[in-house]
C-alpha cells in the first residue's frame, strides 16, 4: 500500500512538474508573442511616423512652391503696373507734343 501511495505521489509530482514545464513553456510562448506583437507595433508606428513626415515634407514643398508662384505673380503684376504707368506717361507726352504741333500749325496758317 505504501508503495502504491508512493507511486501515485510520484506520478502526481511528475504530472505537476510536467504541467509546470508546460505552463512555463506557454508563458515563454506568450512572452515571445508579446515581444513579436510589440516589435510589429513598433515597426508599424515607425512606418506611420515616416509616412507622416513624408506627407508633411511634401505639403511643405507644395506650400513653398505656391508661395514662390505667388511672389512671381506679384512681381509680374508690379511690372505690368509699372509698364502701364510708363505707357500712360508716354501717351501724355505724345498728346502734349501733338497739341504743341497743332498749335504751331495753326499759328503758321494764320
């Protein structure tokens, strides 16, 4: 009876040890899965951050290009206004010259 009791106790201890090893193995597996999950999440975060940085850089480049185009257009408008002023001045001078010539012709005719 003592031998049967001892054998049963040994089997129970062996089963408990095997269960402990399995649980430890499962725990390690869970730890490995957690590490894998954390690594993948970190990679995903890096990827998302890299995409955000790329989008920000692209938006910055586009804004800079629009600003350059706006400055170029403003310069073109300024040039056009200056040309308009110069042409208006030339027209005034030509009209004054024409008026002077008309006066001279009228004076000659009299």
